[in-house]
């Protein structure tokens, strides 16, 4: 018999009762250091006083009204994005998938508005993840995500992540845009090669294409800059973000330049809940913390400390950990081919550390951006213990 909850997840039986800062407490009384953050979502940890306050304060006033009314919190958040990013304009939605989906629509609409309605194609990267709506699964292109869900949403072509030759070859007269994550998330915390973002920008300009970045996971301070592309020398035309943006409250946004959004006139897009007063109260509070003086500087410092420790693990246990990757507090450890991520993820979870598996046999860590050196040391000690255990098991087998 099918369970009451549609069985689309492989869940563990741990349930949480409350959280505080970087820690979560389970209903059976255990404490977990949360280096998963609900997959890079709870960027300020759990129960951050400023976020709790913002939510309660708005909750007492009113929760929701339609987007046919003026929503001051939305205006305020939109102006912050315009002030602090490449964008001239923003649309608020509820999730990462919706933000990406709008970006896809915007690429088509842009060329339509320019009298080139045939330019509907988008070049995407292998190993990408863009969400679980019908369009975004075909943009991502993962076999396990699209199997059985055809007919395919048309127009997506995939090239090797970071490969400019393949990318240029994939462009034809019907291409309208290029979509990728500056650092692949689900794909295994894989940063694009140095210079790739700039090269994509140059090629897009040459062919009159829009560049859309998916910063749903790597954005909102995760890498030590507000958005990961700020480590490069380019700006996109369109950018989707979500995850960390609400610190755990469901909210997302699609940002764009004035030029890229030129087809988006009244009635062309909408969302019932998108940018409602509750979501905006929290998103504004998150943004104010992220942009406070010194906050991102500390993310960079802690990120460097974490990466130095992960590189030391790779040096000390090359039979277990073969590569440390990512940027800032988006950190991955790639395991040796003969190991499976769950061997490490389960081992450290049983001892009080939450991590998440990702593609390419990577254990990923996305700790809250408020962590300090002590939490890093606590996590690294458990990853070290996991390596010792796995090597002891290997010896026993041998
Ligand atoms: C999580 C994620 C999405 C999808 O976000 P949802 O909120 O689950 O719809 C899209 N792109 C990237 C890079 C993601 O990490």
C-alpha cells in the first residue's frame, strides 16, 4: 500500500524538534551540528533572532495579499537587489525552480520581443541541476529526473560543463541563451574553470545570446560574496536565486537587466504567493544580515579555514578523500571510487554531524554562514574519524 506521503524521498527516521544557531535537536534528544542547512537554505542557522523577530512581527500584522496591491516589503527587497547586484529589476517567486523557469521564459520572450521568435534554444551544461518542474528537469537533463516524464520540453542542449569548444559548437541560429550554475550544486560542488564565466559572456555577446546564471544554491553569501559570479569579471543578463535567500522561509527571485526583461510587461507572468508580505519580511531581514559590514568577510575567513582542513584530510587520507572542492562555505569532499557517499554521510550523522551527498561521489557541506572555527574543527574531527574507520574496514577485508 502506498504510504500517506508519496514515496519520492529516501528519508531517514530522524525528526527534529528545534534548532539553535548551527545545531538541530532531534525528537529523541540528540544534538546535530548542521552542515547541511536543509541543502544550503538556513544560511543564518536556526532560530536567528532577527529572522524570528521579522517573521513574528509581520505574522501579527497580516500574512498575504495579492500582487495586484502594492507590497512595501517587496519594493524594499527589490531595491536592495538593484542596489547590490547587476540587476535592474526583480520578480519574486517561491522556489528555485520557479525562478529558473521564469528565466527560461524571459529568454524566449526577449528574442520574441526583438523579432526573433525562433531563438528559443538554450545551451545548458551536463551535471546541472535546475529544479523539478517540467521545464527545469529538461534544462538539467539528468536521466533519472526526466525518465518517464516525456514528451520533452524542447530547446535544451547540453555540453560538458566548462568546455568552451563544445559550447560554441552547440550554438546555432535558434539559440537564444546559455544557462548554467557558476558552481554546480547537486552535480558535486564543482566550480566552473577559471575564466569560463568571462568566456561565456564574450561568446554570448558575439552571438546576441542572453546569459542566465542559476545561483539558487551558490548565491546569497554562500561563497563569501553575495553571488558566486562576483568572483569573476562578468555579469549575467538573468539570474535565478532562492535557497539561502529566505533563510528557511520559501522564497526565490529572478533578477534581470532592463534589456533582458524588456518583454516582461503587465500580464506576462505572475505568482499568487510570490513575494508575499511574510516572505518579504524574512528575505529583507536575511539580506540586511548578509550585507552588514564584515559579515561576508567572516564567511571568506571561515571558508578558507574549512578548505584548508579539507585539503589536509585529502593529504592525510588519499585512499578515502581524493579532492576538496567548492568555494567559501560551499565545500565538497570527493570520495575514492570504491567508496559510496553514504558510508561517510551515515557515519558522521550517527555521531552528530549532518552533511549531504552530491553527484560525482561528493560529500557536501553547506554550514550556516554564522559558523566559527570551533564548529569547523568539530566537523573535521568527525570526517577524520570516518576516514580512520573506512581504512580500518579496508584492512579487515584485506
Ligand atoms: C535547489 C536548486 C534548484 C531548485 O530549487 P527548488 O527550490 O527546489 O525548486 C535549482 N537550481 C539549483 C542550482 C539548485 O540547487
